[in-house]
């Protein structure tokens, strides 16, 4: 399969690889996919106020899955939670010129962002309920 | 060293220059139709075809009259399975094969099921091997054919052909074996191994593409087939069509070379394969051998690198040409049906790479490939959330994954 230059770039030099402390209250973690499907993405965000100040990922998957998650971390860094939630998989498809068989990689990246933001929000929720 | 290094010898092989040299005169000077009985051009072509028939027969211990030329193994399989089924349908309608066979066999079996035949798909063991006991247990009074491959094209596992052949002959059931990967790599003898029908293909043994044979036993028992191609009645009525003389000459030469060089080449490729395997297993953790350590082709190595996805690994070793059982590398988006049949686990099927060693592979190339793949696996594991879990002592298999994609 021929890959676009941007996919090869993200695959060869993935941005923001690593892990944040998943037990920290300021960190949201999203893990999506499944090993038997051939792709698992873990995307983590560090939040201050309502802004994402850092993002890290680790991905088990094809080159397009690695590139989609790498690009996602690049895009959400510095964004507010709402701005991050507004990212659509189609934007990832366009940016990386993903072929139709690889669209699910971009869907997974969008799901990972949402899962990470929701995880962060659920960590905050109990605190707000406390008197 | 020429890059990328070719290590996909189970997919195809380059023509040996000695094969090309033997073929060349038959494109231009000796271009006759082997069926022309009235002039020198035809006689020359026929003579060349008969010489090739002899060279091929010798490789598999057959009589030259038992060799039917085809366009390759897929056609041979179609002719053997459909031809036998149609000819012997009155005797019975049951066929035995295995779920780890090549798609050429499985798809023909499916076709025959639609025609009213009943097919038993044996499950191989975890190493991809079918036992003679499993075949014996599946045999029925109405079984007309057992179709099992000699060597698996993905994992290189060898089936116990001689035992299965003996059983079939004892029970009066015809035995077809796909020897596409085995011919020229391991000794094949249709007499000693009790084989009734066998196919092989030119391009897997350093011959040209688009040519192969079907061996059809003539005595004890005499196998009869319904032709699948109607026409001029070539090849004793079993396969009509003007013979592809240059390719047949090439296939003959390829078989002659394969027979002469088999002992030395099997030892040489096995040594290179073992070296590759040793390096991978010494320098990486969480590595699984797919196949059978004892009963396997000398030139095949199929390995799953846990927690690394196959397509991304292939992307990381772009200077080494290999194949993967990963879903992402196949047109169907399904992981290898062979690894699934062997029940190695979907996760490991996604992580598998097949290395094929061949006549032109050097020690230098093997070391280059080993270093590339080891480096790429290490790099990709740093990116892998599953490897991280494994190092933390969590088996990703025990996690309840949420996305049933």
C-alpha cells in the first residue's frame, strides 16, 4: 500500500509518544480499539483549567493508525476541551490523505480524544458534587 | 547488496538465469506448435515438451505420461478437485480437506458444496498439522477424495503425507496433495508417498509464472478426470489448449535444477533460516514461532511479534520484502485464515511476519533483515500500549476491550 508523505512522516517521527500518570486528577486517559481488531490507541491529556496543556499517545496498529493518533495529539495540545471534542475524523482523513480502507483509523483517533476528555471530566465530576 | 532484500520466496521466486537460457530458443527459432505432427517445427516443440515432462516426472518420482501441463497450481487444483468430483460423483459425494489449505483449494471446495458435494474441513493442530488419525476419523463410505497440502504456504508446516497417502490407498479413496511449496524443497515421491494427484507451479521453483502441472496417477489406481477445458483434446484429453512450449521448457529445467540442488539447498537455506530465527528469539522477548519446529519447510520462518501490528512492522522494514498475516495487508481486511485455523489468537495473527529464504539469499542479507526487524520491533514497542501493559504484568488478553471493530 502506498502511504502519503504525511503518514510516513508521523510514522517515522511520531509526535508526543509516551505516557502520563493515569491516576493523576488532571490527566484524562482514553483507550480505544482492541488487539484482535489489530489496533489499540491510548491517548492521554493533561488539563489545566479547561485547556489541554500536554498530550501523549501510544498506539498498536498500522502506520495510518499511528499517524492518526500522533496527529491527534499534535492538534489537541493547547486547545480547550470543547475545541478538542469538536475535532472530526474527516479532518484527520483529509490531513493525512487516508484511503477509504484506513478511515477507521481516523475514527479511532476521534474516539480516543473523546474518551480521554470524558475520562478527565468524570474525574472532575465527583469533586464538583462534594459540598 | 541490492535493496530491498527479497525475502518472500513463498510468494514467488525469480527465474533462475539457467532457466531463462533454456527457454529463449523456444520463443523465436523453435516456435512450433507441439501438436503439429507434419513438420520439423512441430516435432522440435514436441521433443522439448517431452523432455520437460521427463524432467518434471523425475523430480516427483512419476512417469512422464502422468504429467498434465496447466497454467499453474490454481488451475491444477480446479482440475483435480472438480475433475474428480464430477467423475466419481456416483461413487460418493464426500470430500475431506483442511481449513488451513490455500484459498485455491478452499474456494473450489466451496464451489463443490454448492454443487451438492459434502466437504469436511479438518482443523489442524496449533502447529498447522493434520494428523493421519484425524483423516481416518473423517473417512466415510462415500468419501471420494482427500485433499491436503504437502507444505503450508504461510507457516511452512509439513503434513504427514506418506501416512495419509497410505491410509487413503488402503481405504480406496483418492488422495490429492498441493505440493506447490514442497516440490524442490523437500523430497517428493508419488510412489512411496501414495499420492494420486499432485500439483506444482513453475514460479515457486525458479521457473516462469503461468505454468504448472497436475500429476495424475495412471496405475494402482488409474485416476480419471472430467476435463474442465474443452477444446482440442490436448494432454490426453485432460487439458485442452496449445501447449506453452517456452514456459514448459523452463519448468522442466527448473525441476531438473531443483532435483539436483535439493540436498545442498535444503541444508543451506535451513542454516540461514535457523540463523535468522536464533537472532530474533535471542534479541527480542514476546516472540512466537508459528508452525511446527520439527516438521517444516527448510526455507520458511513465520513469527509473531506480540504487541506490534504486522503492517506497521512491514512499513518499518521497508528494505526487506516480506509478507504479513495481518488483516491490514490483505485485500479482505481479515487476518490470515491459516493462523486463525491454527488458533494462534487473532492478536498474534495481526503480528505475524513470514520470512522466505531462497536460492539467492545470502548470509549478509539474513543479518541485515534480522537487524532491521529487531530494530523496528523495538521501536514500535515503545509506541505500543499493549507492550507497556505486558511489561506492567497485565496480559492484554485479560482486558475487557470495548470496541468490537
